[in-house]
């Protein structure tokens, strides 16, 4: 049995999910895979999309490398179930072309935009290129990327080292994308609208100094210099009391710039646009 519910993908061709429930997307609806090992099998294939996953690697992910009587048969049974689901959902040709059996293991072929996690990475990369020149577009792209998350990465997957490292990688990438989106808003001069959200994130992740730094800048640019300095003192006190260390040089430099009302903290005005002449 599979769990079906509506999954918005905003016009993209996502058909494989690693964010939230691991599964397939057909006609805008999620087909969440039932069974922990079945989810781990699909997740391992998607993480290594286009690359061969050896039987030994599957044994490590699925059974933590423990010896298993008839392990090959158990793995083949899981692959057979996945191939049947692909055939039922997308047709015989799709299943035959995408999930390929090789002497050393298995490979699942998918375009980057067909996997939500890979699409997320592409959107974030494009946003990075736009951040300095078009921060509003960068903000929108990052928002689109973050909208792909509808739950924890690899939800319901136990897995082994591949799955565990992927969870850490994508969770860190998600936090970095959230920070980049705040940065885009500040660069665009619309920092006032993100101050409350920045405060919330800074409380949830008190050791990420970049969040504190952006909150300080957003407060300063909103005419709240005292609040910006107070935020620095809160962060410093926490670091000193709990870790016995001072804030980073970056954060100290930002505090000093705010204290001195450094012009570099002000928004750079856009150059005047030339009027079209008739």
C-alpha cells in the first residue's frame, strides 16, 4: 500500500522525493513508500542517482553490514518491489530504463530536476549567482527551493553511512539557504520584514553567528542601533558563559561598525535609471 496526498511542486518535473516522506510523485500526488527498508533502498538509489550502488553498499545501508543469510535474495526482493511500483506508476518502459540491474549492483537514472533534493541544490546555486546583482530574484529562487521541503530529509529512513551523511548535508544546506534568503532581503533593503523571523531562527540556532550578524545589520538598518548592539551582547554573553570563547572576528567587526555607524552598513543607493526618450 502507498500513502497518496497532494504535493505541490510548482511546475517542476519532480517525480522522486527525499525531503519529507521518501517516495514518488505522480500527477501531483505523493506515493509514499511503505516499509523502512524499502524507503532506504529508494533513498540510497536516489542519493547516488546515475551511479552504480554495489550490493555491499546496499548491505551496509539496509542491514548495517551484518551478515544476513540469503542477503542477495532479500535485496533482489526489495528491488523487484520497487521496479513493480515504478512500472505501475510510470509504465513498463520507464521502469526498464530507469532502474537497471548490473552484475555489481543497481543504478537508478533520473534527471536532476526529477529529484527534489537535486532540484533544491540547483535552485540554491542559481540564487547564489544572483545574490549580488538581483537580490529579489535570489530571494524568490531560495524561497522556491525551500518550498520543496515538506518534512525532515529522508523521513522514516534509518539507513547506514550514505543516508546519515546525506541527512547532515541537506540539513546544513537548508539552514544555509534560509540564511541566504535573509541576506537577500537585507541586500535588497527589505530587512524590516524579516527581523521577527531572524530573531526566531537566531533563538533556534544560537551557535550560528551568521544569523546573529544579519539580525544586527537588519536592526541597525531599521534605525534600531541600540537593539543591534544589545543582540551582540546577548550572543557574546552566551558564548562566553557556555563555551568560554569570544565571538568570531566577523561578529566583533560588525559590532564595531554598528557602534561607529560605519557608512558601509548603509544601503548602496541604486543608480538613477535613464528615462527613455521619445
